């Protein structure tokens, strides 16, 4: 019997399923992109327990029969929160907990962003790829905050405790309370400056499994098929699933380049960047940084 995705370590799930983005994460993001982006209180309003349980069971079975859940974005958001919360190790990792929290305590805004970038750069390869995918989606969600009321701050408040907690004994509520003083100061600026932390474009349909059968703006019915069943001219409009338009992938409205960048010493000197994530049309590939070289961040946003 196949081991479920929920409650399974990220690395194990990805290896077993031959995926680069966790199935519950990609499936929930793709459903929310279709029907949930303008839903008020997404991730804040609780879903019905029975619907949530049924969706989690469907995702655990790796089923593609998800049509009935598109009409309940709060259940989908709840399933995504549950996946993050039930990971044996948080997406932002136990090992970097102290570094994340120390970065959040830096009073100077520029130096706080630098410290957060260094912590983010220290994430293991698969954790970084999945964190990047999630952050880009949350930044896209925040673009509709006038309608959905989910500003970067509100997203950080409701989702942050599911992304980072300490490796100490105690209940989830106790761990969340201990982390909450730091988590907003960590997650909010990362969402606000998502294109600085992760400057490359993201195709959220990374596996190619999700296909919208009707052109925008009509939502219409949906059909999901395995990538191998797609033929030329049969793929959906990809701009629907991009973190920002491919025509200008480096654009970052509202972020003005700051003249000061991280020095090698500030970037932990000898610590080399684990990997650069380059998004292709249908998948994320990893390009290793050459030995002796170190990735430098983009100029700081103002």
C-alpha cells in the first residue's frame, strides 16, 4: 500500500512520487488559482471537517478526481495548511529555526532582509524549491488583498506557524505561540518581496498534470490528465499559472533596486549556495553553483 503524503517527510514523499513539488502543495495551489484567489478570508476561515477529511484522503491516494473540491476553496486552503502542519519537519526546517528568528530580530530593515535571504539560502534543496513555490503563490494571492483581505501580514499570521516551529516538546498550540512573536516578521517581508528573494518566474503547473479546458475568463469545467496524454496545441494558457507574466519575468512592480548588496562576508563567507532554481515550461530543474562560487542576491528592495 502506498504511503500517504500527509505526515510523511518532504524528502521521502518527493523521492517516492518522483516529484519536485509535493503533490498536496501543487494540487491545492492549482485549485486555488482557479477558484480561490478572490475568496475572502482564504486560509483564515475554517473549512467543513468532513469535506476537508475527504480532500486529504483523495490527495493521500494521489487521485486526480478532484472536481468536487474546486467549489470549496476554504477546504482546499485547509488541506494545504494541514499538509504543512503535519510535516514531521517544518518546511523552513528545524536546523534553521534559530537563524530565522535571529534574522527577524534585526531592527534595520535592509539588514533584516539580508539576514532573511541568508537563512533562506541555507534551506536544503527540496525544502527551498517547495518554499519558493509556496511563497510565489502567496505573493500572487496577496495581489488580490483588496478583495480577499489576505494581505502579506494576514497571510503570515494564519500560515506562518505552519511553516516554522521549534524542535521542542509541547503541543502544536504551544509551539505556535512560541513562534508567533517571530513568524510574522519572517514571513511577511518574504511575501512582500517575493520577487527579490526568488527573482525567477514560476510555472505553478510544474508537473503538467492540471489542465484547464476552457479559455479565460470563463472558469468552466476542468479536466486533469497525465502530462503524457497532452498533445501539441492541447496545453492550457500558461500565463494563468505564472507567478508573473513571462513577457517581463524580471519585472517587480513596487520594488526599487537598492544600491547596497550583500557582501561575501555578510553571506556567511565560505557557505556556498546550494542550488539555483531555474523554472522551465513544465518543471523545475536544479543548476548547481560551480565550486568556489557563491550566488549573490539582487539589489535590496527599498
